[in-house]
C-alpha cells in the first residue's frame, strides 16, 4: 500500500509547485563530491546524542523496523522539483521512538558517508513523511540517489535529505550542517522560499 503525501503542500501554500521552482521529468543527481561506494552489507546507521537508548543497526535490523511506502514530491533548492516519487523506508518518528528522545533535545544533525551533514529542528523531523528510504519505485535505492539508505524531506528543500545517511544525532542546541554552514537555510521551507539564512 502506498500513502499519498503529495498533498502536504496545503499546509504551507496554495500551489503544489513552490514559488520559483520548475517541474522536471527526470531525476537529476546532485552531490557535493560524487557517489561513495557503500554496499548494503557494509552500511550501518547510528542513532545517538540526546536519547535514552542509542541505537546501531545494520541493513537487516533496520528493515526489521516497520516500513511504509509513500508518494512524495521532491524540491531541490537550485530550482527543480520532481513530483510523485515513490519511496519506501522507515519514518523518522518510528526511529525516534526506538531510541527514546530526551526531553531537552531540540535539534537534529544528520551525518552521511561522503562527509555531508544537514540539520533540522526536531519538530520538523518528527513527521511521518520524513523517511529513511531504501527503495525508490519499488527497487533498491540507486547509489547515485543515496543508496543503500537516504533521508527524504518533502516538506523541505531536498538538501535536508542526507543521501548515504550513516548517523542521526539528537542535539540540545542547534548546529549547522554542510550547506547550512555555507549560507543555506536551517528551516528551508520551499513555499516560503527559505533558501538562504
Ligand atoms: N550525503 C549527501 N546528501 C545529499 C547531498 C550530498 O551532496 N551528499 N546533496 C543534497 C542536495 S543539494 C540535494 S538537491 C539532494 C539531491 O538528491 P538526488 O541526487 O537524489 O537528486 O540530495 C541532498 N543530500
Ligand atoms: Mo539541492
């Protein structure tokens, strides 16, 4: 069963296509420094920081968690949007529940195998459409798009979704990630055109 999450824009604006974006048919690849080679067998996800019980999982233990398939839109801050992407994965709230987030956690920093990182306020992560995705259109997530596992954030510009994600760090105060340190927005709401800050 696929949950349609393409309507979530109604929470943020009148138009499905955020201002200043154009729709693309293809699925461009955008990476700061190429595709790291990371096989499912070598991949691990560490969840740590301001949590009750840190968690480390390999691919098998990760996919033992409840998973779901969602249809979502994808908005790159450079101006392209791709509609109707079908991602399968574990939701952020599912993972948060597994570790038990501390009361004083307010922020999240995602870490990736290519040295990338990206940050979001905790409240922006605790949403069912924030997926740790391992499949795209029913196939294993292609390496260029972040396989074995990436994060997707359809309510935010796509730089909030770390490809090749390996770490989720819960923080008691904000900390900026790779693009955020270079002037991109922490909150990154596409319908408010929060591109820079
Ligand atoms: N690890 C990692 N994640 C990343 C990036 C990156 O360079 N490294 N680029 C981000 C940017 S700017 C975008 S638009 C999307 C692009 O995802 P795609 O290549 O699947 O289109 O991934 C985001 N996640
Ligand atoms: Mo991007």
